[in-house]
C-alpha cells in the first residue's frame, strides 16, 4: 500500500473558541478575567498546542504530503486507502475521527502530556514520526477497535467508537422498555450508557466512580474498579434507575457479546435521543414507537501502536 497523503485532524483550542465567540482576544480576555478566571491558562494551552501542531506538520513535510482539517469537517471528508490519519488533540478527537476513518491507520498524538491523560494517544511530537515511517513501510502494529451500533426499527443507524447514550435530551427521567437475556421490564432512569472497550476508561468509568463512592460511605474504603472489556464485547449500565409501582430495577448492567443484543423500546412522547461519543449533535430521535437494537458493529478502526 502506497500512502500519498497524511491527513492531520485537529480541533479548535479553548482560546480559539473564545475568540470566535467574542470576536477578539482582548474581549475574550476581558470576559474571562471579569469572572475571575485565569486567562493565562487559556493562552498557555493554546501556545503549547500550536507548537505541537507546527512540529507535527514540519516533520511530516519531510516525508509525505499533508494537509490539516478541523474536526467539524470530518463528516463530509472522504478518507481513502491512500490516506494515513494523524490525530492531534484529546482522546475524544480520536473517537470522533475513527467513525469516519474508513479503516485508515490512525496515529494519535498527545500535544500536551501535562494536561491530557492520553489513554488513546500513544504518541507525542517526539516519537510519532517513527509511527509514520512504520506505516509508510507497511510494518506497523495496530489495535483494532470495534464500534457499538444502534439500529432503529425505521432503518436508521448510529455508530459509537467510545459509547452510546440512550435517554432524553434534558434532565428529566427517561421512560422505556428494556429487553436483555430473556428478561424484560419497564424502566425509569437517567438513561443508559453502552460502552465499547476503548470507551471503558471514559464516561463509563465515571459511573463506576459514582457507584463505588456511594458504596464506600457504608462499607468502608473501596477503590473504584475499572471495567476490563474484550475487543468484541460491550458493557451497558443504567444510570440512576428508579423503582416504583410501574418501573423495575432488575436489569441495571450487563455485557453484550458478539451476536447478542440489547433491545430498548422508547416510551417517551418527545425529546428521546440516542447520541454517540458525547456529541449531542450526532444523534437519532428516540421517541414513542422507536425500538433500538444495540450490539457490536461490523465496522472497525485501526489505531497505530508504538
């Protein structure tokens, strides 16, 4: 395989978003400092990112043609087999990019190790070039990431690299009927999280933190255990299920393995949604009459490893 282009994917920094909102840097600074915020932190974050981005672009130009695109253009960008992808940003940007990557190899770069944990960012600006060379030579190692998929009974589908949320687009309770492993019940809750292996250190981990934090009040110190998922399984968790005369709490969590499914029927007349990877604008309407089947997708993404 001959790679002709490296596509660098980035997102706006917080400072760039502020300037876009307030028109000038001076007005953005006035707004933040008037509220008692530390504007210097925004500036330092921006400068570090720009330095990292410039380093990546400069190094790439020695070996392969490259161009940089913003995250907002991912849904309309057509990746081909002659592209490799360089993601520079936070873990969430890897998830956003993977859904549109068309199985192109993804080299994920952490631009600021002092700020970002980088669970999905194995490279930095000092070593990512070795990853590029290995991809160019077709002798690179990858981690195959499987997607979760929500299918509606009207034919619509939604993929998730990290997780799916099924619930309502506000803070009121979601109402639905859930079916899992020959069990079925009506529920009222704050919605469901369905996590992939790659997403298990993200939103799902916060559910574990909450559960273990509450338990520790009554049973002593308990360090939160992190869910360990295999590549071909999902884990779902019901957030804050409420028991009443009409609603039950018998199905609160479970694994979904290959060829298994979780079925959810919406009982919400309005504002029901299914969105993926924390992006509320990437959603399916999930109102009364809609039935969602949740399982593993056939689609995969290739994350280049060190």
